[in-house]
């Protein structure tokens, strides 16, 4: 059995050990994996860590008791990712590369899983196409280069898809006795196990991961009710669900803890209509040309429709196509409903659960055309995606370069002066790069072991500024770092100067341009103040 014979089909040839990607297709898949690894690893340490990655590091430094007993009161991510990273950082360290490497490796694994799903759905060509799209998709590359759990979330759905495609392609196997699973039906058994692990892993990575898990479970149950209704098949599906539930059981304590959390000051707001469209386009399309938002939305719709038509023509499987559409559209609809009816949760990154089915669907695009054009169309679309990646080599979000700011402070005459960070949660990346012990924050002091730094921000009042400056009295000078979240930088500067301080050193205002896929714009200012003579 070759390295590519994971989850083989139940065809006679497969049962004899034929590889999933024989001959030239194996080489093509190896090239796709190499390209995906190249895009994810070569520049993995180029960008400085940003705020959320600094939070990851902060959580890894907390006690096991905090992660598994107290964290639900301050964080919406379950503890598994932070626990894995806690162990990893003790071995690999806390450099930018070390923090991001697990996400990159998991992102490469997602390429392989989507390729397997495409192969099981139809052919090696569809599998290589699905893997190639994942390897070149900007959104996937971005989150594979970030020390956050989103790459793991995509892996969970890709694993779920690969297993489900195997089961849906071989429905008769579910009717056979359990003992056959130890011999001729091992591929289907592996498919069921993959479904269970994917269904459990998704909500372990983010609370909204319960949505694709429920969608996949209900879809498979509905598929059984319509197509099969045999007791043996039902028993196997229920055993799969029981295994997923068993794997997820340790997280119930965390979920119950979320129920008592006060979300009144949650920073995320429900998007306006145009923002909702922009978020959708960011996730379900890849920007290559500078098109207006509405034109991008039309292109997105055309690609999705073309992918659905081509996938159907390639596979002739309504069951697999239905699962893909259910996961892709169902997650979006559920997130929108939660955002507007319950609690804002809609961000591009929380929609990453919908991307693996989308990328598998888009792999069907060449099959919209006559057979003789499949190869040309496939290579053209991959080239289109590659052009988009090369044109936007800057990461999807361009965050403040705290590394540059820390270096500028270290090289200045006031290198030993205390630093005042506004808003306060930026204390985490500032401390990471500066290594300074005396870093103070507004509106909250340095983080402790009972609560993470506040994510709420507001400009200081005159009384609050007076208290801040009083805490700095007696120091020859101090630094002020202002970030996006303070609405009026000029007013803050004016209050400091009115209290008798002059600008002593100006590192400058760094204007970070955004990638065209995102509407984030960050302006950072780092200044040193000294008492007026």
C-alpha cells in the first residue's frame, strides 16, 4: 500500500491495494503538497505576531487549572488548542516560527485531506484539483501562518468531508455485519472514524464548530432515512455519533461555563449589509482583479454555480453534492442568524468552517467544459488562484509592527523609560517584543492569572489621564503607544501636554496599508514624553 492509499475506495481494484493517486497523479499530488508547504513555510516568521497571536502565547503561559477550569469566563475558544500549544511551546520555544508552525503543518494536512475527498468522490484528477485549490487559496494560506486555531478548524471539516465522501460513495457497506469491517470494509470503517474525529474536533477548536458538526450529523441521518433505513446502517451511524460525543465530552465543562459569561461588553458588533457582503466575498471567493464589491459578489456566485454544475457532472452523486452545499451554505446561514438574533459571532475567520466544502466544490469547475478542455481549464483556474496569491503576498490583515516599534525604543536615548500602552490589551505584543518589565496599560493593568487583558476600549477621561500621569510622576520620561481603538489620538496627546509634558522623541506614525481583501486600516503612533522644564 503506497503513501497515497489512505481511505481507499471499496472497489475491487482498491481492495487489492491500488493507490488512490497512481503514477503521474501521485507526482502531481506531491507537487501540490510541496507548493502548499512552500507558500505556508517560507515566510512564516516574516510578519511580527499580532494581538490575537500574543493572546495565544499568554494562554500557553497559564496553569493547567486555569485553562480547564476558569477560562470559560474570559475566552470563547475551548482549551484544547491552548493546551496543545502549551505543550508545543515547552518543546519548540516561543519564536514567531515556533508559534505558527503547528498551524502550517495542519494546513498542509488539510490539502491532503481535500485531495483524498476529491479522489474518493470521483477520480485522481478531481482530487489533485481540490488539493491544488486549497494549496493556493489565500485565506487558507493566511490562517496556516497564524498562531490561532482556525487552521485546525479547517482540518476538522476536511477530515469530516473525506470520511463522509467514503461512506456516501459506498452505502451498501453500511448494511454489512460489523465483522466485515475488520476485513473487506476497512475503508468504510476508516471513513466513519474520520467523520467522528472531525465532528468532535470542530467544536473543540471554536464554539461555532458545533454548527458543521450538527449539519453533517443531521445530513447523514436524513440520507439514511431517504436512501436506506436499514437497522445495520443506522447502528453504524449511531456508533459514529457516539464516538464523536465521547471525544467531545471533556469540553462540556467549558461550554457550561460560557453560559454564565457576561457578553454585554463583547467587542464584536453585527455587520451592516455591505459589510456582510464583504465578509462573504472574502470567504467564498479569492480576489485577483480590482473589482467593485458587487462585481466580486457576482463572480463569487458564478464560480460557486459553475463548481456545483461541474461537480455534479464529474461525480453524478447528489448525496455528496448535497452534503457539500449543506456544509457550505448551512454554516453561513447559521452564523448570520446567530449574529443578528442572538450574539454577534460573524467574522471572516469564524466562517473558515465553510471553506473546505467550498474548495472541494470549486474543484469541479473544469468539468463544466467539454472533456478535451478539462486539463487546460484546471490549470488556468489554478493559475488564476496563483496570480491572486502572488499579487497579494502581504498577509490578509496587516497588523502593527510591534517588533519595529520595540526596536526603535531600544535604540533611543529613553530605552529604559516605562511604556504606557493604549488600548490596554496591546500590552501583550508590546511586552513580547520589548522585553520590558515596566509596561503599563489603559484601560486595564497588566494581565493576571484570573482574567485576560480587557478587549474593551475607550478614550481616557481627564480624571483617568490624571491618575495615569500621577502613576508616572518622578520618571524622567515615558513612552506612549497609541493603537486603533483609541478614537481620538490628538485629544489624548493634548491631555498629556496640558498636564505639563512635552513630546521628547517621536518614533513616528506608521501607516500600514491593508490587503485589498480586507477593510482594516491601522494607524499606530509611538511617542516619548518628558516633563516640561
